[in-house]
């Protein structure tokens, strides 16, 4: 507020040579109280006021008297660039102050009126600014007098209170606010701070203060309202974020891998205890330092953050730590979505030395488990957990072990052996121990079905494919074996044309029904069996060579019963117990009958043995099956005993011979255990007991273990 902005410019002036009469005329005509006196350069030299003129006239000065003799030369002047102050009003004589510039030239007159106008303008400007500030503030402000009438209210308060009136000055606040709690607060004469209030769906925070003058008199109340609805939402979000940060910190700390976070300069800002454990660096030594410093100190062999900053992408390196650990460290840059600049780098460090150790231990445990599992499966089979599987001889135990090993492997198997040796039983065993055990087991004897029907049985047929075909068609056995095992017994009898079709199915895993053009996908495991010499048939041209090599991936040759006499006794016992239970009888076999059966060659193998035992159980009236009950075919063989050759038998007393005979006749487990224990305690050797019984030593050992009879070292 400068003088030049409010002074009267180009004022009326007098020169010192002019008369007092001229001065009086100018004062009267312009209704002013004083006139500045200037020289020819318009420099201020004095001031003539009405008082000067009146005194001159009272003293009868001539009218021609010059104003230079009357003027006041001691003047209070103002510069035009000075600020106007309120106390200048008291310094004004005649209500006027001359205004000069810095060179002393008169430029204007400042009167009391000019000063009052300046301060009025400044006051209005200040009030306007204050009102603008009041209206622009985010917080609502309401001021009322002691009677409750509105002195001031800003737009924020209007918005918070839900009112919209152009002129609310001197309106009672009770007409604007209906909420009793808020109204009582706005009219309260007491100071209240941080009052939380729910109003019209909003959460308000109000500070209420009485308006007091300088002399301590209350003239009204002012309330400042803050809408904290969003702030409370933000506060809740902040609480949730803080909780999430704590959870993330917990997760990071619980990680077995080391986790390190650096800023864009590679300065470590955070890392977990796992990294401290791996490197031996405590947190207070690393936080705030660059990762490169750890490299320079030899703690780690390479700084990952440096590589990430150079390549601006994820980097994985092998870090060697001073304590001997080897880490696989992966640094991942966190980028700014807008600029693409790297903000942070997160590194994950995995201890390979510990991991390799655990991996080796796990692999060792896995191999041990697989070995135990394989041995357990063999033992289960040996204990006849699978019906019809007898494995007392070394040959059959080896075959069972082979079956257990290849069962989980989805490959084709060719079982070779004479008719009746149990090829079908082994095929079922392999299926039950394979991953396809839950799938179907489809078995077909290729030699038992005429060739004209075998094709439709294997491949199926479409509706109307031939005369007599079912109207809906029929799926073949190959389709039915989908997801399971297809067992083709006597595959050597398969006609040549079907050999070609079977080979195509095995190669392409797709089958087409007779009379159909649609191919169907099939997934099955092939187990084939034959009693024929396929090599001879391949050379003779009756069996396709390519099919032979396709099915002969894993060959298993089952020896005939005559070559594994050790299995004869347990088989007789098994079948005898089976048919005794089936026909609800209690038949036994005498020693002489068993010895005669040992001398028989069993051309029909296990199947023939099973049939003869069933026949003897059904047809024999006596409780003991003796030599005379045996079929004529077995009696015709008068060769010496194979199981008990005289030159290999241990000489024993007649009582021991009778005991051996009773063992063959008494087949209950309790009685067998008692007699075996008696023989073993007498001879103190499993080898001697085996020779007395005419069986392999391993058989005696297994039976002693079965009954819990501890062997002597």
C-alpha cells in the first residue's frame, strides 16, 4: 500500500512570489486547507495553509504580500514510494502531506481522506482474502453469535451439513441443523476438541472454540468440522496394509531360502535370517550397505544386484560364500510401470550344498524303499498271498522276482512254457502288481477259438457286418482291455491274417471293428503266452517275425513241474487244503502216495496236478489218500524217487522215517511246526533236516522262519 497509489497527483501549487490574495482565492475555490509552495524547478520549498492566510488578514497584511513571507518552511513530507501507515493521520497538519519523489520534486498531496480510503481498501482486500481462504479450505467452518445466529459459514460446512442457501448471514443455526447432538455442540459456550460425530452418513471430527475479544468477552462460537469418512477408510486400509506387511515379513523370515532386497543403487534395505545364516552376516552390518561391499570383503563371490542393474533383467548366478556354502542366487528387478526404471531388486538365494545333501539322502532313501518294496512283493507272493502262486524252488523264486520288477514297467511280456505250468497265473500276478491293476484284465485263448470267430472276438464288429451279427454291433476284446491288460494265451495259434492286424494295433494303438471305418484309440498292455517254439514257427513262416519281436520284449520262461520238484509238496498241500475247504472234507495223503507222485513226470504240469488232487478228494472214501487211490497213469511210473533219492538221504532211525511219513500225512500248521522243531533240535542242522525230508535247504529255512523257530548259529 504505497503513497503513490492513493495520493492526489498534480496538486494545485503556489510560487513564493504569488500573493496571499491569490492563495486565499485558491483555497476558497478548491475547498482545501493548504497549498504547497514550489520554486521554478517545482521543488517543494514551503506550505501555505488557511491558518497562514487568516493570521495575515487579521494582522492587516497587504493583499500583495507574497506567500513566501507567510509559508511554513519546516515541512513533513512523504516519498511517493513509501508505505502508508495508520499513525500518519495524527501527523497531518491541515489534513495534507506533500509527496515528493526521491529527487525532491513535488508529485502529489496525501490527505486524511486518502489515508482513510487506502485503509478502507486494504481492509476490504484483507476481508476478501480471508473470505476466499475460508471458502477454499477443505474443513467446514461455522461461526455463530451468542444468540445462535450465523456469523460466517463456508462452502465446506454447507456441503457437510447438506444445506444450500445463498444468504445465511444472521439466520439461526437451529433453522439449518436439525440434529440435536450437533446443534448442542455448535451452540456450546465451552471449548471442545476432537469430538467424533456421525452425521447424515458421514463421520465428522469437530473442534469447537468460543470467540473471545481482547478484553476476554465472549461474542460467539466457532466450529471447525473435518470429514474423516475417507480418512477412516484410509486408516483401515493402512491398518490392513500394515498387517499385510507384517504377514509378508513373517513369510519372508520363515522362508528357508535367503531373501535380500536392495534399492536401485544396490544398497541392501532388507534381508531375512536365512540369508544371514547362509552367509554369517548379521543384519546390522549389511543394512544400508551396498551388496558390492560384501563382494569386496570376500563374503560372497559375486554381487547379483550389480549384474541386474547392468543387464536390466532377471539374472541367476552361483555364489560361493566365505563359510564354504554354495548358493544359487536369482536377482529379479522390480520396475516402475510408467518409466520402466528399476526401483528395487529382490534376490532369492538357495543353499545348494544343503540341497544336494538332502537330495542325495532322499535318493538313497528312495532306492532303499524301492528295494524293500520289491522284496516285500516277492515275499508276499512267496507266502501265497496271490492265489495259486507257489515258489519254493529257486527257479520259481527268480521268476517271481522278475515279475515283480517288470510289473510297474508298461512293456510287452512273452511268457513261455508247457501247457499247464501256470502262465495265466503269472499274467494275472503281473497285472495285479502293475499301475493298470484297477483296469480290466482281458484273457483269451487264441487256440481255443476258430479263426473265423477269433477276429470278431478280438476286434469286434459294426452293426450288420455279417450274417448273424448283433444289430448294435459288438466291441472286441482289444477295446475292452483299454486302460488294462490284454492276455493272449497260445498266441502261436493266431492265424496269419490276424497277426498282421494285431501288429498294426500294437504299433498304432488304434483298432477298427469289422465292417466299420471308424478307428478307436486303445491303451492296453500286452502279455502273450505260448507253449510253442515261436522261433521255429518264424523260420517256418507260420508266425510273423516282426510280430515276434514286438511281443518278445521281456521273455519269461516257466519250467515244467518235473524240473521243479521242490514246488510239488507245497502245491499238493495247497490244492489239498483248497479242495478240502471247497467240499468240506478232511483228506490227507500218505507218505507212499506222495513218494509215488514225486516219481511221476506230470506232463500236464500244475493243471494236471490240480485236477488229480480234486479228483482224489472227491472220489476217495477213506480219510487218507493212499497209493491205491492214485490214477493208473501215475502208478505206471516205477522209477526211483526224485525228491528222496536213496544216495542223498541222511540215514536216520526208523522213528525219524515214521516222523517223515507223518509230516507228509499231517498237513495242519501246528502239527508241521511240532515235527519240524523235533527234527531240527535232533539234527541241529537245516541241511541235514532238508536231506531227511528230501527238499532244498532253503525250504527248511523258510518254514522254520515262518513258524518262528530260531536257527542256531
